[in-house]
C-alpha cells in the first residue's frame, strides 16, 4: 500500500478483523534516524539525546543516569518516569554490547519530542512516514497480554506498523500515539526447519 493511501482501508481492515503488518525493504532508510536517536547507537548517547530534548533520564543516587540490567534478558534499560511515577515517558533498551535495540516512546514522550500534542495518532503516523521516508505502514490489531487488560483497558491494541527485514528494524505507532522502533531478526537469520 502506498504511503498516501495508508488510511483509506482502515475501516475495512477493522470491520473484517484483518490483522496486518507492513512488510518491505524497498525505499526505506537503512537506519531509521530521528531526533538524534537510532538503533545501534550507544545507550549513553541515546540518553544524552533525550536530555537535549528536555526529557532527561531518571538518575541514580549519585545523580548519574540510572541504567537497569533486566535479569534473564541480557538487556540494559534507561528511562524517564512521568509525573506521579505511573507511566514511563520513554524507555530505551540496549543489547549486551550496549547498542540500542529498542526505543519506546509513550504518547507523552511523542508529544514533547515531536511537538505533536495537537495531532491525532493518525496524523502523527502519516507525518512520521513522510518525514522519515518510510514507504508504507499498514494497520494492525494485536492481542494484549491478559495480565495487562485491566491496565490498558482493552483486549487488543491497534495502530500502524512497518517491518523492514532487509535492514533488521520495525516501527509501530499505536492509536494511543505510542512509538516503538526496534531491532528485529533479519530475514537471512530466520529459520523454518
């Protein structure tokens, strides 16, 4: 689906319960870079980039950036807790080498980083496509973990997604305006035997 026709089929997809993900590789940037952030950069640089946009990471007792090692996952995380300590405005994860492998922005983080408070999720998704040269994003609907239904208020989430297996990354934008960019398994590494 061409990026200009992204939203024409939305009612049809939802009416028939079709679950879709964008797939491609032609024309997309090899590395998606936005607001000084990109996959593979050192997590320390990513935290510094967020600080330049007025969203500094949570700090430890010594005043330095707080990094958490996620047990059993061999991943490191830094984040910024929102006012009231309920929602993390953003989370950035890194692999064992310290290279960023996921950037997750809650709608509050999206609104601040992109000055998008007055934009609907649909407008934001289309603007993101246009600004960063993404050839397509398709509608998706995804089940929510049953343990989270009470927290998120619904049994499924919907939004737009683009998957670039050639360059090993994906981007999703939910209807709640949450933006997630993450490293994925390359097509050449996928095995079906």
